[in-house]
């Protein structure tokens, strides 16, 4: 559960920072923020893996619970993608659908990375 909450807090902090950047006119800073958010997430996952004192099966279970946050985000994006309709006559929802599609890719990659980083370890750490 700690990993689920940690992932949710990192995601919320990133959204808050990106929202606050809407009021600044600094080009490409959002890309740096997204890169740093991914780096912090991976670092958190690796630190949790290295600090783990328990069975590998329990660590895999923790990785699956932690990555379920990103699976929930994936399902939300999938629903939004499937139900993308024009908001007004003449509106083209194509760009909105592309955004949701990329959101699904990022959420799936984060979920897989979280499970891989937490749940599976090299032979040197067992």
C-alpha cells in the first residue's frame, strides 16, 4: 500500500507542478519536469527494492499493488479514449484521442516498469 500511495503522491505532485507551469512562459520546461518525474519514480522503486527485507513473493505482490495505480490511470485513459466525442458541432476529437492514447502508453509503461523494478531482482540481491 505504501508503494501505491507513493506513486499517487508523485503523480499528484507532477500534475501540480505542470499545472503551475501553465502560468509561466518557459518553453520546453514541461519536458524536463516529466523526465525528472520519471527519474524520481524509478529511483523510488529501486530504493524500495533495495530496502526490502522479505520474501521475493511478497516483493512481487507489493510491486503489483503499487503498479495498480498506473493501471487505474490506464483504464481512465482507455475510457476517455473510447468515449471521445466532439464537444461542439464541427469539433474534431482526433487530437484529444491521440493525447489519451499517449497517456495509455505512458501509464502502461509506468505500470510495467514499477513491477519490473520492484518485483524482479538480479541474482546479486537475493
